[in-house]
C-alpha cells in the first residue's frame, strides 16, 4: 500500500466494506488527512488502528 491511500482504495487493502470504513472514520477510529478534495488514509493510520485493536483485545 502507498504511504497514503484514498478511502476507496482502503477497501481492497482490508476486508472492510465501504460503509464500515466510513463508519470507522466518523467514529475517529481511523485517522485521515485531506488533500484538496480527496480524503486520504495514511499508512501509519492503519498501523495505529491495528495497534488500537490489539490494546482493546488485551484489555478485554
């Protein structure tokens, strides 16, 4: 995956539906950046999201 990916490209990188990705973004669980009118997901945001899931799993 590139250092930044448009939201629609994220669907092919992870097994999430488009609506699920937007839900995660709205909930603040996946960080995005905007360049002009395109919302991008930095690769580091995916790593952060996975780390968040791991922390939540350990806490459960």
